C-alpha cells in the first residue's frame, strides 16, 4: 500500500490530503480546482444521498431539476444575493469554437457571442424563483416543497479535496409557502433533519444554531446551521437552512391569491448540504492508519479475507464462507469476500484498514479446523476469535457498537473542546493553544465580530439554539450581552 500516512500530530492538513487520495476517495483532476470522485468515494456519497433523499421524501419533498445556466440579469434582481456571489461566478460568454486560420488550434468564435451572458449556477434561487412565478397563482398551489440533486460552481482559488472545490455536488431544497410561520418552521425542520443525519448516520455530533447577520446566506433573513468540530480543533459548517422571507418572491414577482382573494407575496426557504460532508466524515473519525467509517455509511461493512496455500484450500474456505455471505446480505449487511490471488493477506489487511471497513474477518486452515473466524473491528483495532455459528449475530452487534462508539468518541472530544471564557485575553489564549469552540459573550455588533476575526482568525460559528440565555458582558467591549455565542477557527 506504499508508505505510511503522515501522522495527524505531525501535519494534520497533509494527513488529510494524503488519506483522501490513498484511500481512493478522490483525486485532483486535469481541471484546476476540480476533483475526480473515485468509485469508493462516490459509493459513500451515494449512501449519504440515498438516506437524505429518503428523509426529504418522508417530510413531503419531491425532486426536480433546474438548468445549470442562469441568465446574468436574474442574478442582479436580488441585490444582496448578487453581491454575495459575484466574485465566485463562472461566466459563459460564447457558444461556439472554430479552428484558427493560421492552424494554431481551436479558438473562440467571436461571431458566436451570447446576447446575454450565462452564469454557471453557484446556487439556484434565481432560476427557481423565476420558474415558481409560473407555478404559483393561488394559495391552492402552495406549499411547493422541491429539492434538486445537482452540481454547482463557485470559483475558488485555494482548493482542498471535498472541503473546497470549484465544482461540487450537493442537494438544494427550495420551498414556497403561504405564511411566514410555515416558512420558518420549514427552515427549522430541515436544520433538524440535517442534524439527525449527521449524528445518526455520519456519527458526527453537531451544534444547531443560527448565523450572525454577516455570516448569513446572501439574500436570507435567517440562516440556521449545524456546526461540527474536527480533530484538529477547527469547526466545519456541515449544513445550512435559510429563511429567505419574501426577498426572492418580490424580486421575481411571485404572488398568490389568498383565501380572501387578496394578492400576497410568497414566503421562501432554501437549504443544502454538499460533498463537504465527505471531508467532515474523514476528519471527524479517521486515524493515522486510515479512514474510520461509520457502519451506517460504509460501502463495505464487512470484509472477509481468506488465508490459504493453494487453490484447494481457497476452495474449502470459499465453501465455508458462502453461506455466511448470504446470511449477512439477507440481514442488509454489505459484505465482500476478497479472494483475489494477486495480493497477499497482509496487503489486504492494510488496504481495508486504510479504507475504513468497519469489520474484518480472517479465515485460514486452523479456523476451518476449529470452526472459527478472527474478527477485527476498525474503530479500536481489537481482534477476537469467534465461533462460526455465532459470527453473523456478532457482526450485527458489532456494527451497532462501532456506530455508537465512534459517535461517542467524537462527542467526548467536542465536549472537552468547548471552553467558556469571560475575558478577551483568555479567549485569545484558548483559540491559539487549545482550539475548539470558545463560548463567549459578544455585544452583537459587526465591528466587534470583525475585530475578533481580524485579530484571532476566529469567527462566530453559531448562536446556539439549545442553550439557555445568560446575561454577561462582551469580552471585547464590555457591553451587555444576552447570550454566549460559539467562536472557532473554521474550514
């Protein structure tokens, strides 16, 4: 499998980059800032996608698809929206190429200039609200609960696989409602769904909260978020849900006749998570040996590695293993019997450890004679010998235990890295030396928020929703504060 990974303690960033590539999740592409998601990485994304899609549909949402291209004029209709995305947009100006007359190659055909430039979607609010104008006439047409699975482009100069790329995959929900209350409830509901998915499937504990005005989505009245903490003490925004008010309805003139026949503007939300979740998954659980995947999202939950000399022994092992593979699959467990004769067992052990497969079984001649399997769990690296008659039940139990254990480990780390401070000096010391979330009072002003960011590189990750209000004084200005907020350095 090549040389070992750089350790996390030595260089966390290098460890992450090496691990994503060596474990076959993704690699850089020939297009600057864009990545190739490899089959193993895409298999994890597919499991994420399938579970989220199920959760969306259970709450009444339907999937649709909208164009990749957005006319430039659409973006300018909502002022704060265009200001938020203007510097990240890829722009299509021409629609044809031609061969250069001097034979030097292909050039842009200057005669094929578009009348209006098209923006490659950085997000779809504008094209969708232009569409909703045609869909909505009456209160009977509401609510619209639509999601789309798509790719978006936000031009990034400094990229990192999964965490920040010029093109990424995501889902974006866009809903339309008759009342403000309905729209707020929708935005809050989607934040809770994201939190449930992160904790129960990814094994990543998150804090639910709202963003400050300066950190809100461009064009939103309120942004709800889930914030996770990585092993290096940096925060990562794992999902956002936005209450858009009537901003986009007014910009695109989306009105409906209410029950009294009076015309009103529609209320809106949007919400999304992206392949950034893959980065969160890697950085929350993995170790110096490779990936540690939660069983609920692992493409291969159990791998069986035969240890044999000669094909006769392999055939005998395969005969023994086949009923177990069928039994596990009948229980909904994904299992791989790796009988490749091109690689030695030691290589395979290292490979599946690197790829984070939750449970590994080994079976050799001695196990055949004794009716046993060696069972190894990826999260703790512990091994034990189990009777063949008990192994299927043991695996079921182990998968649940591993899922719970990696969540608890991440939760314990996060809880030990939430530090309450009451002075700016203490704040700066914790941010620099310990990291993690710092819980502190803030006076609510953008000036103080900017000052802290400039001096410490820490930002307000969220105003937590599940904590009680507590009066205090801002750590910087000494002005009155009604609640602690969470600061951290972030990805």
